[in-house]
C-alpha cells in the first residue's frame, strides 16, 4: 500500500506540529527551515496542478486503463489488470485513489480555503474550484461513488472517516461548481499568473476550460440521464468551449532537473517499461496492442508514424509498414517480442513532451455528437473533421518528428467521410476519440465505457477476474475497509460489489 488518504492537508499538519512542539522553549531547535505554516495560494495551486496530473501514470494509465481499452498489451501477469483482467498482487487498482486525496485534492482545497473569502482573489478562487472539479472527476470516473463533500476536511472539521457521496450527486455538484466558477471569473482582477502551469492565469481561457469540462461531464451522462445531459451540454456550448488550437489546455514540461519538471506519463512509462530503450528488455513486458496498431494501419492514419516505433538495429524505426501490435492476453514473451511497436521516446514519450489536459480535438468531436443528438445547431460533419484535423495538427507539440502535414491531413479526411446513420456517426466520432485522446488513457477509458466505441473484443484468460469482460472500474483500496469500513460498506450497498465488473452510475447498459 503506497499511501492512505487521511484527508489532512500536509502543510497544515506541518504548521500544527510546528506550533505544538514549541512548549518547552526550544523554538529554534524545533523550527524546520524548509516548511512554513503560512499558505501561499499560488505556490500551492501549482503543486495541486502537478499532483492531479502526476497520479499513477504507469499503474493506471498504461496497465489498467490503457490495457483495458487495448492501446497497450503485456505478456506479464502482474501488470495485466487491463490486458488480461488479472490482479493478484501489487496496488494497481488502488493507486489512483490512494494518491489523489493526500496530494491533489488536499492541495486544491487548501487553496480554496485560503482565498474564498477575499473578493480581491475571486479569480484564484474560481480557477481553484474549476481545478478541483477536474481533479475529482477523474477519481469518480475510475471508482464511482467517492468521498467528496467530506473530503479534505481532516484538519478543518476533524472528518477522518469521510462519507462516500453517490456519483450522481458528485456529478451534479461538479457541474454546479463549474457554472458558478465560470460566471464569477473577472478579467479586471489578478490571477495566478505564471504559478498557473496550464494557462498562465489567463482568465478567458480558464472560462473556456470550465465550459469544456462541463461539456465532457454532461456527455458522460447520456446513457443514464439524457435530459440532464442535454441541459448541461447546452449550457456548456453557450458558455464557449475550447475549439481552436490557441486555447489547447496543456502543461509544458522540461527534461532536466527534478522529476517533477518532467512529463509524468513519459517518466512513468519509460521507467516502468521503456527505459532500456532497445525494444526487447521492457521491464513490464509492454508494447502497443495489436488492436491499436492495426486500426491505425488499416485506416492509413498518419499519426502512426508520430507515435509508434519498432526497434531495428538498436534504433527507432517509424516506417509504417513494419509497425505491428502485440496481442492482448499473452502469457509468455513472444519469440519476436522485439519486432512489436511501442511508444516513440523522441515524440510522445519525450521527458519534455507537453501533457494535454483538455484538447480542441475532443471538444470538436463532442460538438459533433451534440449536433447529431439534436442538442446543438451546426454541421456535425464539419466538427467531426475539425476534431480529426485538430488532433493531427496538435501532434506538432511533440516536435518536428511528430508533425503531420496539411496534405496528409486532407488526404485522410478525404477517405473518412462522415456517415449518415446515428450509430455509424457515433462509431466514427468515438473511434476517432479513442485515437485522438492518446496518451490520456484515463479519459479514453471513460469515453469508451460511455460509448462502447470502438468495438473491442475482450480476452478470456483462465483465472481472470471478470469472466472475460473488459473491466468497468477500478477497486477501492483494502485500507478503506479497515479504516473507513462503515462508509465504504454504505457505498458498496448503493453502487454494487467492489469488483472490476461493477458498473458505476453513468456507465449503464
């Protein structure tokens, strides 16, 4: 077990320890020069952003989510939670939950507590509320019912055994928070400036981020509550979402210095699989899945050469014809393991690669879906093409080696026309989302569970935990049973058994 969420703010704990340990006149000896009891909201907000994004990027991104939606495969058992639906040791299904609360959740709530009563800091408050919703939506999408209203109240309200809120109530509150925060943003007042690692404190862009997240959350509810989904989707579209390259929400990392400076997905995947960089000695036996690579090759997708390589004579080769993915569900290392495709360490796995938080590609695709559903006006085909174009253009953020020319983009569009029927349109939109959102495997996994596209064929290996079906969620940590048992039991009685196959609120058949 890596961490237990105590819902205490770590800096506040340090402050309490500082003051309570000075009773015997040894103040000078007891003061830690590297800590402070005073919260600096801008510094804490930077950390909250870093930690929300740097959460279990191997165990959750690649092994659980990435394996489940068949972007990745592995021949090994231990990291096979998504690949072959095994889990017998380690903490893979718990990691995201265990890490989220003591870090990202507590940190952003500390910022909110520090600024919420100061009218001069209205933008700091609003942006922190938006980021809090972003942080929580990833937790609830992976687990379902979660501690929400009681979260991060260990120090302020002595709530060390927080109740679990239903996912429905969490969603409705996140949508409310996004609406209130977006409308309260004030361009005439100060913001986080450079302490904001996503937008540099740009209030107008944060408003678009809030409405874009609102659209993502509203579309997540289409299966379980279409009427409410429509209402919030229309609010989001009216508010203004991220449709242009210039509004892309991303974090730029650097390759040098401490690990916190480096792209956390790149760092984790390289450290857990691709560090040796020879195509053969991959620590956890990982490669790209045959499903993913075959889809890209069959569709003659130019993104293939931007993201995938085969190691030939100890060099990365991006030639499209030699790319091939490894089957999911293997139990032994293939003799030709070195010949399978894996992520390019010079593009998508660069340590200084930017991380996309919300893209204009995603928003164009969701606009196309909203129009197809009759919830918005416009040309669905144009937005569908806009999503593909934006995804391909944005490959350039990974460097010249990943950039895709306009000619290649237009050639792809000419052979991928928007179909006529609703089901075919949904399949086209969300199969493209499955490609375009890579490597944000948490979001790809959520969108696949909601839509079922692309249609994936599960594996059925002897001893798997799902009866040969793709996992629908991650599992609450065992430590919760021991330390927050009554609240966890109440959540399980409402949601269903704490298993990989239990469907969460918005993921209904």
